[in-house]
C-alpha cells in the first residue's frame, strides 16, 4: 500500500539525484527551478502559501520512490513537481503516484485537482489521462497541457 508523508530537506537532496540534467529538470518543474537545482530552491518553493510537498513509498519504513506537491486555492489544488525515482520508472508508479496525490488532495478538502504538464512530456500526459484527468485550454500557458480532475464524493 502506498503511503505519503511530508517532504523534508533530506528528501529534497535525494530528489535532486533523480534529475540528471536541465531538460529533465524542466520536465519535472517547468520554469520554477533553474539548473543546477538546489535544496534551497526546493525549500523556498515549499514555503509558498498553500503548498504542501509529499513523498511516496510502499510503506512508512521504505525509502521514498516518488514526489509531488499540492497547492490549495479554495476548493481546488494544483498538482506540481511530480517525479518518480528513475530506478522505479516503467512500473506504472506514475499512475500510482497520481492516484496518491488525488487522495491527498481529497484529504486536504478540495474537490478538484488541476495541473499543467509540459506538452512534450508524453509519458506524464498519458499517466494523467489514465488517472482520469481531462484536458482543457489554458491560453496563458501554450507550451503546457492543462488538465483537471473532479474528485468524486466519498460514498
């Protein structure tokens, strides 16, 4: 079972090991980080109002294999900086991580999750579609695919 926990500075140091170069950094963070990324950059982002950063693992005792952050604005959350440890890619964990992010957003009390993914990042776009996100047009971000997911009420 996947568990999530709040990210910390040691997690950020490990996370940066998952980003090998500037193009990979752009796919991970868009224009919000500059090369070379630093723990200080991630810590600064983590202090933004409404933002919470999360790590995912199979249980609370294992090393994390995924990261995402959520920024809550009213009844909506923006999903960002989603990344899977390269050693675990190709195993469907992008989808698993996305579902964990949706559940965390539900726990935070929102009813919608939005995101903007670099349009050329086809694996991410496919993972979000598979998780139930639908595309919408965001004229302010033409190089990104904007997507939304309505969180259903719990039965």
